[in-house]
């Protein structure tokens, strides 16, 4: 897998868990310490030398991303691509909108509310050495019931369960996914879950069934910022990290 990897940042949805803040803006434009939330996933991709980036957004504040980010000059980019997701059809549906952008290339997908400490370059390079398939990043968390949970057996992922009430593992699937170009074919075969969404966990389990799913474990901090508690935690983590560097 030596072809160029393209980056996709998913920043759609209505952010209902952050009402009333998200009544007037997209949650990914809310501040996390000194920067808008959306800056962090973009910088994560750029740090890994993934600079051909598509932003998938939605809602009434979609135009604000263009006003904030422009063509990416502030990040040293020549161009940022944009597309629009109508409604809340799930992460996999949002990813499906990027097929025209990917054009047969492998992709690295990052959720717009994910704050990560690790430089993901080594993980991206391992993915590039795979002949095909997918690669996930896992992180041990105290509240795995909030996430897709990976069950490990013999050094391999044996199963991934979406938001289990009684998790059998504390390994959460972080919101950073690497896929070969076949991911778009898989998405087209998915059926909506009980939530009425196309689930990214179903995509990951398809790769697992094919025997084409690999993973790495994050070493540094990782958090989402989709609830008031996690938004506060993300700001605090980033602030503490900034103070240590200064």
C-alpha cells in the first residue's frame, strides 16, 4: 500500500449532547483551551504528513468552517476540501461522502472532536506497509461503555462491540481509522443500526471478518470532546500539556 494517503476529518452532526452551546454553532468550533476544537484533528493529520484533507461537516454552521479555516493557509496547506452531510446518518455515512475525494486512495479518518497526544506517524507508516485492510488505534479508558470496545485475544482483535452496557474490555476504539479503498464498497452494503445510523463499528467488523484488521495502542492521552465532561477534560489535558512544554 504505497499510494498516497488522503485525510478525512468528520465534523458533522448536531452536537445535541452539548446543547445549548451547539444551538448557535457546530460543536467542532467550540474552544478546547486556546484553539477551536477542529484545529486539533487537522494538526494531527498534518503532523503525520497527510496534507490532502477533506472536511465533512453539516448543520446550520457549516459556512463557519470556511470562514475559520479558509484554504488552510494557517496550517501551511495549499488547499482544504469541504463536503456537506445532511442530517445525522452516522460516521460511516459521513465517510461515504468522501468516496469522490479518495479516488481509490487509502484514507485516514479522524473524528473532529478527537484530541490526541501521540504523533501518529509511526502508526500511519505501519498501515502503509499493510498489503490491504484497515488499522485502528486503541486506548484503555475508564468508561468504555461510551465507545466502540475492542475485545482482544491472542494479540488480535476478536470482536468490536458498539457502546456495550457491560464491556468485556476497557480498550476503546479511538476515533482514528485507517482504511484501504475498499471501505467505500463496504459502506454501501451496510444497513442502519437501531439508532438509524450507519455505524463505523460495522465497517471495522467487516474488515475483522476478512482477517484484514490490525491495530496499535496509543501511548499518550486521548479523549473525545462530545460531552460537557469530556470537553472540560480535553481543555484541561491540553492546558496541562502546554504548561509542561513552556
